[in-house]
């Protein structure tokens, strides 16, 4: 065993974690206490927290030592942030100063923030750290008591919930043992939405588009006058989505854990940020890069209401995640990749007053006002939205109709059936995909076979309209979803016609 104690801890890198080894060394000399290894302000302040916590634990703190104390956080070229290193720093000092018996550190990982009286406070990012411990093949993970339930989602680990530093030391020295936390069970569930499809009167065409979007994970945009039900339609989308599987749910929980917001529900997330939200709040980033709204919506729905009112840089920043399902945040020394595989739903008015093209109410906007308003949504962004619908005013007769609660259950069942077809197709092809929206250009030909007359129809569409190569691939992917809903293995002419109908706004 090395003469310098080495405690395993972890640093967050986006939504994943990387191992950090904490080492302490005491040398003869005038008192000093330094933490090296590219530590930020919060880590440097650990000296004061450790001093006070050790004093209340009955140990001799570093500030009473007339020696040079050096704590190293390795690897030294990786920036360390946050307060999660307090506990491993305290343990490495206790061992180095001879105040604590040595123990086997090779298969244990420690994280936790210390209060001044020695209690352990919860930290963010515990689930990614637990996943790291499993990946490293470690046996035990020591976390603050408030983080134990989240860490115990990883059943392969023995999670030790620690309340006070003194209790942790006694446990490691073979004294009073701290029992491991019980395993946390979780079962994926449907997303509960305050709006159901049966609450929406009329709008049968839009409901059909919702079914297609939910089945294939396609992005959708609703445009129409105020009060036509655009927002209700977008919110109802989450109620149609199937529950996430356990792998997806762990991905969702890891993102939220890294953002410091433990995810307590077992359903797909629904995020609807206000249009005044900043670029960093929606896309992610910051000095210490953290997930934004698009990552918090991972495997769920991101809804942007009043789409043209969002800042231009926010809208253009959506291009990359809508295409790749990831957000790349570049810094001078490294690039962090955050997951952002969400279904994008948006709503907008056709003009500033909202009544351009309305059959019953006159628009008061000038032609230039309408043009400028609609140009806030760029062509490249529209090209990434598969389904684009005009949502007309609902007639009075439809408003008086009674909703059918069973209709939503039927739609959910059709979505589930369609997704099972997709999952089986991807598994047979050896592809790690879940929905048709994820099909890449290389897989289009093999996964989307066309009937003979359908190919001719598609050729005529492409020749007579301004469909970009990206639009062509998205048209085929939507056609694939419509065919799956019909139980058809091959794409037929009606499937392509319906898919093209949903892209008319993008091509005009």
C-alpha cells in the first residue's frame, strides 16, 4: 500500500462522472494547507469546512498542525468544481496525520460536502457518480444520507448513507457499522398531463398529426389564430407517449441529477420554458457547463410556445440538437456533450395580431409585419420540423361536443404498437435506435422500402417542389411512421402523400 493515502472520488463532466484520486501529504515546515490539482473556489474553500468539521469530530484539524499539508486532486489537468471533495479530503488528511487507521481504499468511492459541525450535506450529480462506481467495478459508494435513495438506484453497488463525519470514521475503522441503504426500485410510468386528447374539441387533423409525432418521435409545429387550441395540442402530446424503459429513465435521471434537480417522477419529462429565457438556460452551458432545458427534456418533450418570441440565438442554437440529439458545448480546453434527444413541439401565431388568414376576423397587420414576424423562424429551423400544421378556429358545434375519455387510451395503444414495430426493426438491423425520427441518411434505403408506384409518386413530388435533401429524408421517416401505424412493411403512395401534406408549410 502506498505511503500516501489515496481516496477515490469523482468529478462531473457534463452529465457523466470521471474518477479523481485525492492524496494528502504532511511535511516538516511552517504551517500551510494547500489544495492543488486545478481546484476552483468552492474546492479551495474546503480547507475551512474541513478544519471546522474535524474539530467537531474530535480530531486535530489541519490548522493546528505546524506542518506543511498538501492535498492533491489527480489528474491535475482536469478542473475540479463543487464541494463534493470535502469528505475525501478530510479522510486523506486523517490517514496521513496518523489520526485514523488505514483501510482498503481500492474499492470504495467517497463524495460529500461537510458542514461546519461535521454533518454531510447532499451534493448534485450523485447518480452519474454511482454509474461511474459501477463502471469502475467498485463495491461501496459512500454518500451523504440525503443522496442515498438516488444512489441506490444502481443495484450493483452497496450504498453507505453517511450522516456525520465522526460516524464515517468509526465505520471505516471497524467500529459501529453504518448499514447499507436499501435498493431503490423504480418502475417507468406514463407522463401525467393536465390536458388529454379528449379535452380538445374538433381539430381531428391536428390530433392525427399528434398520433404520428408521438409514434415516431417527430418534431411538430402548430400555427393558427389565438384560442384555436395550439397549446392544448402540444401539452396533450406527452399523454400519448409510452413510458420510458429503465435505460431511458436512468438517462433522464442522470441529466437531472447533474443539474442539481433530482428527478422524482418515473415518466418522460415535459419542459416548457418561457420565451424570455436566456440562451444558457435553454441550451445549457455557463462557466461550469450544466444542462439546459433541452437536456432536461431528454427522452421527453420540449415545448416552445409563441415560438417567434424566443431570442434568435436560442432558436438557431436548436439546430444541432434537433439534428443529432446532442448539445456540444465548447470551451478552450475541452468540449462537453450533453444529451438532448427530445420531441420538439412548438406553437405560433401566423402574425403579430394572430389573425392572418383567419376566415372570421380581419388581420390588422401590414404585409411587411406578417413577413417580418414569420421570418423570425429561419428556413433551416423549419426544415428540421417534420410536421407543420395550420390549426384553424374551432366551430361552435365542435365546442359543444362531449369528449370521449376512451379515445386517448386507444391512441396510446396505437403509439405503443407502432413503437414496438420500430424497436423490433431496429433490433433486427443491429441499430441502437428507438424511434423512426432517429434514422440516419445511411439507414434510410434499408429501413424505408418503397412500393413501385410510391417511388414514382415521390419522384414527382421532389421534382415539382423545393424539398431539400434533409427534407427528403424527413419526409421518408414520417412516411415510415405512418406506414407503421397502418401495419404496412412497405411505404405506399397514401403514406407519402400524408407525410408531404405535413411539410407544405416548410416547402412554401
